[in-house]
């Protein structure tokens, strides 16, 4: 990926996400998913992604992330923050801004660019509702120390009532927080990098830590080292979280041929995005 230019940023603006943050949901259809096969760029990028998969990542994603050393500059960070907004739309995020929410967890937060989007979204909701806001702590946890450092370096709280905190942690082994500590948890692109056994451990830990709601974005295309989980809603339901909204969407705006991806880096993968709510949430008195 080259350093994004002002033109690359302008191309993202053309995607219209400021006016329509959920544009990717309307853009997807099963018929278009089938038509991806006619898109030469998608096929070429797909083959490249398969070929270029790092052997260390495929062999052991946990060791790969743990030893990763990848500082990211602010231009790339800002670009990726906006680029990923297409396929990580704010489904259910209005709940994060509602009175009564005081702790949100971003599990596998990476460089914190999407955690920043969550904070910006909440501050925006408060502003348009005319609230002063409520004290809200957003915690990002990641296995990679290097990524946690990136997150600490680049994120900024957009509101005096919002605290952003980042720490290293291994969700497979378990995190040092009490049951139902967080009101809501986001899991963007973590399940897809885990094998079946670690995934089960992470789902158990997620359900233990979360009192009310879970947002997930995860890939639905198979790649070396990446496992699609189309049955994720059933696995969450087994743990007391019912899916209230679920969508399939593309990684970038659909085009029959050519590309809308300004950097021409990624294939037009398909992902699922869902929000699941606790069927029997604990009462606030039991939590605080
Ligand atoms: C595909 S990246 C997604 C990053 C970020 N959520 C985003 O949307 O940009 C997956 C992230 O999960 C983290 N991760 C992998 N295994 C983990 C574990 N056991 N505990 C915590 N984080 C983990 C990786 O370090 C990596 O940053």
C-alpha cells in the first residue's frame, strides 16, 4: 500500500459515507455477489491475497500478531480509518451514545482507527441530541503491543466526557475484568483470524464481559488463515445474545468491472455485520 495521496482521500469522499454511513448495506445484493466473478480486478486481487498470505500468519495467527512490529504513520492511519468505514457501518452504535452506557470495549482493536470512529460517532450523537454527554470509557484491547502503541499515538478523545484507553491483552487466555464489566463490545475482524478452538474461548469471554450488546464485523470469504463463520448468530444465541440486525456487504462499493478502491489493493470481499443484544441483561444495580 502506497502512502495515500490527497486524490486517494478525495476518492473516498466520493463514496458518500458522510451523508449515508450505511451505504454499503444497500449496495450489496446476492446477485451482485455472484457477479463479482466477472470482475477481473476482484479475481486478480483475490488470487494475490491468497498467494501473498504470510506463512507465519497462516501457521499461527496468534504468534504472528504477538510479534508484529509495525508502526503506522498518521496519513495511512487516517486513510484506513475512513476506508474501513464502508464495510464497518455503525449498526447499533446509537446504543453506545444512549444514557446508561458507560463502558465500551473494542476487542482486537488493532491500530485504534476504528475505535476512534466509535468515539467520534458517540460525540456526534450527543451533539445532535443536544446532550452534554455522560462519562464514557472506551477501552481497546489487542494482542499486538505495536498496534496498541499505534492506537495510543494516533487516537484523540473528541469529547471531554469520553476517555480512550488502550492495552495489550489476549482474549483467548482471558481478560482481567469482572463479569458484565462492559455495556457493549465491538469485535471487528478478530473472529476471522482465529481457529475454531480459540474462537470458542473468545466467544465465551466476550459473553462473560458484555452486559448488553455485541457488534461484529467478520469476513465471509475463505482465505488462507481466515475462516468465515456464517453461523455466528447461532453461536452468539447459544451464549444469550440474539441478533437484532445482520447484513452482508462488500469491502468496497460494487462495480461490475474495474474498481472503486482508490488504492487498488483489496479484493471485493464479502463480510457480515451484525448487532446482537443480551436476551436477559443484568440490572444496573448488580453491575455498578
Ligand atoms: C484483522 S485485525 C482487525 C483490527 C481492528 N479491529 C480493525 O477493525 O481494524 C485483527 C486484530 O485482532 C488482534 N488479535 C488477534 N488475536 C487476538 C487475541 N487473542 N486477543 C486480542 N486481540 C487479538 C490482532 O492483533 C489484530 O490487531
